[in-house]
C-alpha cells in the first residue's frame, strides 16, 4: 500500500475520533469500575448506535469533513489532529485557535464554527425526520450508559484517597 493511502487512512481515522465530545470532565468517572464492570454486549451495541446517530445528526459530520479536508489540503494538519486526539484521550482540552483569543472574540469564533460544522448534521436530521443532536441531547442519550460509572465524590477527593488520574 502506498504511503499516501496509509497516511490518508490514518488521518481520516484520527479526525473521525474527535467528532463527539459530550463535555464530560476528567476524573468524573471511576475507571477501575469501568474495567471491572463493562457494559453488556446489548448495552454496548445500543450505546454505539446512539453515538453513531449523534455523530450523523449532530456536528460530527461537519467536524469530520473540516478535519479531513484540512488534512488533504495541508497534510501537516494531521499532526495537530493527532496531538489533539491524544490530549482528549488524557482528559485535557484540545488546542484551538480560540484558546488564544480574548473572551468575546473567542465566543464569537466558537459560535461561528459551531454553526458552520452543525449544518450537515442539521440537514441530515431534517431529511431523516430526526431531531438535531446538540451537546445537551448527546449527554441525555449517553448518561443512562455511563451514569453507573460516575464518581460520587469530587475528583480532588478521589485523588486524595491515593488514586491516580
């Protein structure tokens, strides 16, 4: 397989991994309990279906299209997406342009970006007769699956008990 095809496949994979962020906080879940009591296959299948719908009827399609397009037009962007994916996996905020802007301008930029990337999902939702999946709706759909793993103490209390992040 040529290196360009492999690079493009890796870039698409990394870009598509960043399509859904329901806004859960680092340390919000007991990872030991997650590993000891995994979801059943039926629950996992249902959750993956909900995530797929949230990607299709939310901003995931638009975010993925932007990411893939930017990598195709400017291949070094794959490094940015790989870095942001790694940051997200470890519970950190991804690096975005609006992190370096004053608050008012940052909010305007976020709103404009959100409107732009949500358009394909809104169109998909209308065509399918579904409701658009915004952050609140995504959380409502995921909470039944993840609620049993939620830490009932603050992350600081959890860490003070000798647990690691």
